[in-house]
C-alpha cells in the first residue's frame, strides 16, 4: 500500500480512475449514512420508549385511580373545620384521635415534617413504580437528546456539508471527461476532412474532364432518339423501393424482433396512431410540426401487449434507442443522440411514415400492369411523348450540370485553410480539457483523502461516544432500580404496612356498625314510623321493643311488694328491671359476666331466642283470670317472656338483653340530644353540658340508663351509688370514686371493636337517628370512650340520680294536685256551644276519646300529663298530607229562613274538641271546630 494517495488513482483512459474514486467516495458516504441510521435508531428507540412510559405513567395513575390516597389521608377543610365525607367515621379524618395516647407524638411529628416518617400504603408501592416510569421517561428523553446532540448532529452536519460537494465534483469531472472525448472526436473528424480535401484537390481536374465527356455522349444518344423512333418493348417504370430492400428481416428493435415487412408496418402504424403529439409553437423548416415526448411513447409501449417484451425502464429505453438508431425517430435537439424515458422530445421520421403507409400489393400490381401494357401506341402519340420527355430531361440535365460545375469548382485551398484553423482551435481546447481533467482528478483525490480520514475518525468517535452515553444511562438506571428494590425490601414490604392498608380500606369502604331494624329501607329514609313498630302478637297489639316511656313501668306493675316505692327506680321499665334481676340472681362469677358483656354479638343465638319468644307470645292463650285491659294483658305476656328467659344460660340471657336494648327504636339517651352531646365533646366542654341534656330526656330513659350503669359498675367492680335501689338519699357530700386509669381500662373493654361482630357499649345506650344514617353509621369511638368514662364516674351517676329524683317529685306533686282539684281545669263554654258539641258527640266517640291513647300508654285511662312525657321522642308522618277528596266550607253567617235554600244545621262530620282533650296546661280551652260541607242537590 502506497503512502501517497495522490498517485494511486490514475489510469490511461482517465475513466477507470474516476470510477474508482467515485465508488470509494460513495462507499464512504454510505458508511456515514448507515452510521447515522444506527445512531438515529438508538435515539428513536429511547425517544419512543420515553413517550410510551410517559403516556402510561399518566394513563395508569389518573385522577380517578383507585390507588389514589384515600380522602381521609388528605384533610379538606371548610371554614377551618374538617369536611368529613358522608357515612364515614367522625373521628377517622382525625386518625390520631383514635389512639391519642399512643400515637400523639408520632402524629405531631408527621404534621410537622411528613418526609421524616411517611405513611406506607399500597399507594406508596404503586406510585413508586409510577414515579419510576416517569423518571425513566425523563431519563430516556435526556438520553435521546444527548445522543442527538453529541453524536447524531455531527454526522448529519458532516454529511450535509460533504455529500453535495462530492456529487458536484464528480459531475463536473464527468462533464469535463465527456467534453474531452467529444473534442478528441471532433479533432479526428477535422483531420479526416482535411485529408479528403487534399485528395479532392489532387484529382479534381481529371475527374471533371471525365464526367464532362460522359455527359456529352449521353446528350448525343438522347438527340438521336428524338428523330428515330423504333417500336420496342415499353420502358418499365422504376420500381418503388420496399422495406424489405431497406431492412434485413428478422429485424431486432431493442429486446424484440420483427419477422417480416407486414409486422413492421403494423407495429409502426400502432405507435404513430396511438402516441399523442403536439404542434410546435415555432415551425422550423425541414422539421415536422408534430412532436411527442418520450414519456408518451413509453406509456403506449407499456399498454401494448408485445410478446417477449417486459415494460421495464431499461427495456423501454433500449427499445427507444433502437428506434432512434433505425431512423424511425428524429430528436428535436441537434445534439441529443440518446433515448431517455423522461423529458426528451422526438418526431416521427419520413422512414416511419413510409413504412406505416407502404402497400406491397399496389407495388406488385404496378409492376404487373407495366409489364403487361396493351397494344403499341400510335406513331404520333409516341413521338409527342418522346419529345416531351427529352425536353424535360434536357432541362434537368442542364440544371444538374450547372450545379455540378459549381460544386466541382470548389476552392479546396480555402477549405483546407479553414480546416487547419479549426484543427488548431480544437487541439488547443483538447489540451485545455486535458489539463482541467487531470487537475480535477488530482484535486478530488486530495479532497477525498481528507474526507476519508475525517470520516473514519468521525465514525469511530461517534460509536465510542454512543457507547459512553449508553453506559452512563445503564448505570443510572441500574442504581435507580437498586435503590427501588432496597426501598421495597427494607421499608415498604412489611407486615405493619399490610395491617395499615387493610385498616384504611375497611375504614373507607365500611358502611358502619350493626344497626338493627325490621323496617323497610324506604320508611327509614323517609323517617316515618318507628324502626321496630312490628307486633309480636298482633291480636293484643303487643310489642316487646317499644320505646322506654311506652313500656310497662315498675310503678305500674302489680308486684309492688317486691319493688320498694322509690323515686329513683319507679320509672324503670318493668321488663328491663326484671332481666337485670334475673342476670344478677344467677350469681355468676364476675369474670364470666365481664366476658359476656364484652363479647361480640351472636346473631344465631339472638335469632333463636327471638324466634322462641315470638312463638310463645303468638300461640299461648291468655288465662281468664287476667284483667281484661291492655296493661293487664301486656303484663301477663311480659311475665311469660320472663319465665322463658329464666331458663336460659347466662351467656344467652346477656346476649338477648343486649340485642333487646339495641333493637329498641330509640336508645336510652335519645337520638334528639345525640348531636348536642357529640358537639359538647368535640368542643372539649365539661360534663355539665351533658348533664343538662340528659336531664331533658324522659324519666323512663334516664332511670333505665342509671340502672344499667349501676349493673355495669357492679359487674366490673367500679364504685356504685350508695343506697341505690334501697333509698332515695345518696348523701350530699359527693366525692370522686375510682381513678381514671381503672375506668379507662373498663371503657376500653366495653367499647372495643377488635373482634368480629363486636359493638361498643355506648352504641347500646346512645344511637343517632336512623333516618339520617340509613346508609350506615360509623361511631366516633374517641367521643364514645370519653362519654362512657364520664358516665361510669360515681359522682356523675349520683348527680344523675338526684336529677331523676327531682323530676319524679315534680311529677308526683303535679298528679296529687290534679287529683285534689278533681279534674283538669277547663274553661266553661257557652251553653249554645256546649249543646252543639253534646249533640254531635256520641257515647262511642266519648269512650274512644277517653281511650284513644290506651294502646301506647300504661293503662286504659285518660292520656297522662305532659310531665310524664317531657321531651319524649316522637315521630311524625310524611308531609305534606294528601288533600281530602272534598273541601270543607264554613259559611260566613248562619242563614235562618232565607231564600238560598241553605241553613246551618248540625252535621255528622263536625268534630268535637272534647274527644281530644289535652293536658299540656291546666287552663286549656278546647276550640270549637265548625265545619260544614255543601249539601248535595
């Protein structure tokens, strides 16, 4: 291998060296292009992956994704108060309240700096991969940008600068080489013409003399023919030439062959007829006005079905070049001698038209007719014809002789001088073209040498830079994946996170704790009627789950000897009192009692006991010695239920008792004051506010609450109220009892919800409205704990007993006053009004008026006074009420003896206020309601 590249690409014909340089440069350019494609494909791969990862990092974690943090993890506030979603735990938004004592420091730290101890959830693990996808997307985008900037851009700029220049230089060299060859050919032609002129000059005189003598002899022969005509054979006319005399068949035209004259004629005729032509804008003498493009001819050849001919570009150009070589086509350009399939214009030659219009039959017929002439012409006609031919021939011969003399008398010396000048000019131009060609080859060799060296260096450097970039990317990705895996193994994948996620999911999707009801969901949402208003005995309208004020109370039972007449226990429901008495009468050990009270609900046991009780109440007849009154019948049914409960195990008995308290429509602490008590604890107020609200509930509810709390205090060995159930004197000096730590442990057991089907104890004694929480209820457990702690403190229970005793004293004093006065004071009515009322009130209506509330009271007497129902929970029907079918009308004045035909008279539809006497006040005035309907005509 030579070191001097400038001496390595020369050849005698110049063409071989140029071709070798061209192949080398084109190979180098192709290497650059392939390297550019390689780098571009890498860049495009990473860019496409970046877009893919970015798209799916967004699509797989939209705003509605189930892996988004729960609404409780991000607190939204309204007017500086947390906004809690409907049906959620009140305390769940403030997660730290649930275990305030254990997690308060951690919660404070989390609020100060969430990055120190972030909470790990399923969302954390999922978003780790979403963040990984987004990070990889950004990294791949940076990688693609780096490859484009550091590698691909250099390759593109180098190609953009050198590729057009290389093509331009080779095109210039090829043009110079073509001009060199053409100039050399011209020089050879001039040389041949000069030699020909030399020969013509030498033989000019002798040739002219010989030709003149021959011409004179011919003229003598013609003149003698004019005078002596001898009848002989007719002179045959010259035969018209045929294509067979011009071409040798089979005739090859490009890739096809024409076998005979007829095929050639048909083929050329088809081409001429089907090829569209246009006229020249400027007619040229000696040329046809109709021209056509090579594109049109190629389209016609493609449509014609020629056997053995494939209409490819190469075959079309070979066929067109053959037509051009055979003189069927004439180029419109003087210098164009090549046929190209695009952008070249031609015209059909005279030969093409001759071949397409040649008639072989006519030529043969003409020959036959000429040889078979009829008869010898007459002498005069023959003589006249010969004279005319001789005259015409003489005229043409004279013109030819004159032209020939002019040609033969050419000045060869002048032509030789002119050829010498042309030869000199062409020779100088040939030397100039040779210099340009050799200098161009030398220049492009040097240029390509520098190009090749830089090209090789650029490819090596680009591939090396690409590997460096990819290696750095792989290291970054590997480090990120390693950190991600380490984070999952050390922090995320732990059992404590499993439990936290499970608790979060349960708390977010749970509807609430057990809320028994046998009413339809529609009636619960509308708030109409009691939740448990069904009767266990429809005949006697007996409902075991009536509200506490509506149940048979201890002071109304017949067994008064067993129950001391105490104000603190007189309003306790008889059934509740007896159940607790049965539980305590079985004398179980306290540990078993505690476990039964803290155990979860057993729905199967409750269902079996309720089923037995329902069958007992429905099938057992009432003895004849029972008092025929509603209270007497109900008391008899209660006794039968108590007898059945007496035979149950202690666990089943407590299970039924808890279920019975839970299924009463209104709890001991009425739902009316539920929200108020919750707000008191939310505002961190004292127990005095709770006392105020508890003093407003019915006496039966308050006495039931105190009695049940005393039972719980006895079971869990907490200080009890002194002299409770023995005397109404509890002592004036109230001192604090057990410490808060012991009560807190008891409260934690009673309100625990760790076991399946467990419910907090506070849920037994205080529940919200079912209409507001028909879709579920999640209790605020922290408030429940604080409330139960306050209720279990003995000093607070003593205060509640004192409030209850005061209410009972007021109620009894009011009843004594009513008995002393004899009846409820009612303002006297006018005689006419009383007469009208008496006339409308039948004995049956009076009797029904006096017993209208017997089904819901304790006896069949007049409705009790309002003190017995202080703030009694009540329910109303849905409003508005439907309109009556007929609208009542009250006349403005009575018409007596008028002409209108209407008169005021008592109507059977008039209502009397005496049937609905109320005892809300001692001075109640019953309004008279005069309603009259229009008589039917």
